[in-house]
C-alpha cells in the first residue's frame, strides 16, 4: 500500500511526498517544467545560466550564506538542467527540512542576479562549454541530438551557445525566470523522513505568494534523422546510430525500455555479447532510450579503434535486423528482471524516489506505484518487443561519428544495410 500523498496549493503548486520511516534524512526539490527546448534560438543556454545564477545571492542571502547555511547542518544543495525541466534540490537531516524548503524557495523567488555575479558565473559556464567541447563523448552525443532534431530546440545543447551565453544580460535572465517560473510549472517533491502535512504548511509559507502563471509553451518535436560525421585526431572513434524512440506516454514506453535492455543494456545483451565478447571489437557498447514528453530516441553507442570501425558498424546493423526477427524467452526474462531490480534498488535512495515522484507528476500528473510500474514491465512479451523493434528500426536513421572515422561507411550505405 502506497503512502505517497499529493496536495495542490491554492496557486496551483503541486506538493508530493513519499515518506521513508527507516531513514534519518530527506531529499527535497522543486522541479520546474521548463528546459532547453523551451528556449528561443536567441536565448540558447538561458535555462542553464539561470540555474547557475539562482545560487548567486538573493534578497535574504548572499551566495556564501547559501553555501554556509546548508553545509552548517551537513546538508547538500545542487541543481541541473535538462531539455524539458530544471531541478533544484537539497538533502538534509529530518530536523532541517524547514531550512531546506526555505533555501529552495528563496533562490527560486528572490534571486537578485547581480551583474558582478553574472560576469563571474558566465565565465564559469563558458569554461564548462569549452570543457564539453574538448570531451569527445559529450560532443558526439550533442551532435547526435542535433542530427536527429535539426534546427529546433530539442536538438540544441543544454549548455547553450557560447556566443549567446557570453552576451546575455541580467534583464534577459530575470525576464525568462519571471515568465517561466510560476506555481503551475513547479512541483515540490520530497522523499525520506518527511511529514506531508508539515511539508504542505512549509510550502504555503514559502511558495504561497508565487503567482499561478501558466504552463510554458514549447515547440513540437520533429524527428527527421540525419548525419554528423566529423574526422578528428583522437585515439578512438566514437559512433552513434539511432532512430526515433517513444515519448513517456506512448503505449510502447515500457516495451522500448525492455527492448533496449535486451539489445544493449548489460553484459548479457546481444550487442555486448556479439561485438565485445565474441569479437573484441570495442571496449564500450550499449543502447539507450531517452524519452521526452512527445517523442524519444533509440540510440546505440560504441567506442572503437580506427581499424575496427569498418567491421563493427556492419555487425551492429546485422544485430538490428536480427532484433526484428525473434526474441528468446530467457533473454526477455533477464531484461525484465534487470529493469525491475533497478527500480526496486532505487527505492532505497530518497534522492531517487524524490526525482521519480517529480518526473511522474510532470509527465502523468500523478504518482505511480511501484506495483503499477512493475506490472507494466511484466506485461511486455516477445510479440510486443518485435512490434516495437520493427516500428523503431524502420524509422529514419541518425548517425553521429567523431574521431578517426575514415573507414566508416557512408550514411547511405549504413541505412541500406538496415533497410
């Protein structure tokens, strides 16, 4: 029996909690339903810059005071930006829950965005962008996203465009925050040693004056597929093949997760066994299925040497074609077990439970019980896997490659092998 409770405040802010009686701490966060894909082209990177600036001082606290207050009680505060949301969260001992809520409420409503702090943090983010550009793994994944969703917000980098970030002023950030951060775009989630009624009282005290506002508008996604193949002097070639996946509310959402696990999600998966274990063609190979509110991706990553590239990609294509022909009972059971175990193990972490709650509220408008999720996974059978594989692997191809890729077949040749 679930003990998760939800309450909607008068201004529309949703409060959800998942109590864990056996722990002494709590994870608390606010998830804001805006991220990179809500940005106009001329504002590329504003969501991430705003996330950083929220910690740089409020009308009540300096940036130093924010850090000192949370660390004085042994707590932790952080944030992150994704393509569809921005999260601000703390982890504290049970007696410090009021402080945790107050800190998050303060940085989300009273940030001053002083110019001096902006100039410092802008430099930090530009360094972060430069570091990402020096990291092949980051570059090839960003290129993959851009090739899959060209010329649209969902294809842009979360960190943003360096030139735009470098020129963005204080007023632009404040306007973006006031236009997108409101009660109807926010969810206050908590898990751990939490009393829901106390959390609601704290939420009313700290967020009660937040304007209701409206849900943010975003551009619809348009997956097209495409290629980004860049020759660069590196030790390894970084390769990505992908297709259009499924959104969170798609009927094949759970099926795609099982398919990815079976195909390339572990040491017993088809890709790992065939390409790494039997042939030794790479150190790292796996598949992944990121989902968004209205679409998704099915991707396959491999890192390999220049000489191995010519053999590795055709083998991946062969495995893709085989995946649409048959599914073994044992591999299906293993894949479902992997996902179920991952979900159940995550329940031991208040941070994971808090994030899961927030995501479910954003996507489905309600929390989902573990029993419901497990039942959905158990319902995935071989016929569902084959149906999803045929649907996904016949969508337009996306290829991204970075490094010594001179021996890589052309995009058309790879597409022909799969088709």
